[in-house]
């Protein structure tokens, strides 16, 4: 597992690009995906320290937790999720999947940095 590889998955191009630019300033290698198929292809062909994934991947009607569950069945990775709809969270599923962090959109970038720093300890 490469401690510097991060995959960001969100159907919002602006969020993905903003996070990519910010995280690259901390010497992470960033991979991005704006749809489920791209996310799967990138994830299954690379090793990641962290995957940061939106909970709702519209218009694909694909739940980010379902995608993470599929990923976890193949290899171990740390996952952080974010969402603008925190009421839709399935807390039991989060615990089962051992999600390392959750961020409400919009979130403060320092909160993401704190989660990443905690994972590195």
C-alpha cells in the first residue's frame, strides 16, 4: 500500500479538482474518478492509502457505501466519506465497513487534514 496514494471519488468535478489541488500541496499522489466505472478501474489497478468518496454518486444511483463494500471485498484500504445528506447515513453499515471518517458537505479542509493525519499515526 502506497502511503501517499489517494483516490477521490465524486460526481462533482469542481469538488474533485479542488480536493486534488489542495491535497497535492501535501505531497499526496491523487487519482480522481467522477463516476463508478472509472472509480472501479482506478481502484482495482492501483494501491491506495486512502479513498475519499462521496456518499451519493448521482446520476448513477450508486451508493458510495456499496462501492466501498465492493472495494473492501478485494483489498484493505482506509476510507473517508463525505455527503451533503448526513441524514441518509446508515450508521450500522459505516461501522461494519470500518469507515475511518465522515465529513458533512460543505466541510472545512482542515477537518480532512485532521482525518488524514490521524490515519498516519
